[in-house]
């Protein structure tokens, strides 16, 4: 059994535009963010979707609605449903903080000044545990807990979908790049996050995930 999963990063939000961490907290789409969402919809307009999901954040839900609106089968496109498994990583105490400042605080004791410095020295997975260690409330998501959630989400999709189906899923930057980093590390997604409104295509089988393409957002790219 194999189905196709089109993962789209939500459109730009107000917190994105200010370079602030935005995991389980939320903020509205900017005008550019709404355009990002409609652009993704136009790129995917000829895809017949058997189901459509988003995380439970308003930024993902609105992006999903915009994508379905642009589809050639609208208004007969499937009703959007919420999957909390594919939320963004939780940043705990640091939710809404300036991203540059936060990663400087996390990296300082490790001789790193930026998020990319941490990625160079450690790994994407390690940054979650390092953030959890610095969080005074220990609410930032640990890597083990993060992957337990994501893996449960893939298992849920496998249980509820059939061979040959096309599934739309609107998710988040680190969630998408983490999945791609795990299954196609040669794409170097850890240091090159997906653009707002970009599309990543996955082929999901009973026991594997294959990345067909990552971070497509240009009109002349394949969808």
C-alpha cells in the first residue's frame, strides 16, 4: 500500500515576518501569507485530493482552505480536517521569542552563536534536546517526544487511507524539514528550510517514506 502526501508549509505569519519562534503558539497570516497559500493552491490545482488535513493552528487551517479554494474540483474538494500529530515543534518557554536571540542563548554554552552553528556541530534532532535543557519550565519538546508524535501521525494516515490516494497536509517548517532530513538527508533540509507556501511530495508506504521532491514553490517546478 502506497499513497501520496503533499505537505505544504503554511503561508507567512506576523511572527514569521518578525523572525520569532512560532511552534504551538499562533499568529495570523500576513497579506503575503495569504498569497503564499493561494500560490500553493494554484500549483496543486490539478491534483485530485482524496483527503485534506492541516495542523490545528489557524495559520495552517487558513492556508489549507486557500489551497482547496484554488483546486479545479472546488467546491467538491474534501472537507478539511485537523491532525494535531503534525503540529510544529513546541518551543516551550521560548514560544514567540526572537529566534536569533533564543538560539544564541541555547548555543552559548556549546560554543555556538546561531541555529546553523548548532546544526553544524550537532544535528537537527539535537537542537530539540538542547532547547529542552535550557527551557526553565522544561516545556520545549524533546526529540524523543517529538518523533513519537510524528510517527503516530504517519501510522494514523496509514490506517485511514488506501493505495493510490492523494492526501493534502498543511504543516510547518521544522516539521517538514525534520521529516525530509530523516528520510532524505542528502537534500540537506536541516539547514535549508521550506519556503512559506512551498510543496513537499512524499510517497508513504506501509513501512517507509520516500521524498519525491522538497520545497517546490516556483511556477516552473514539478508538482
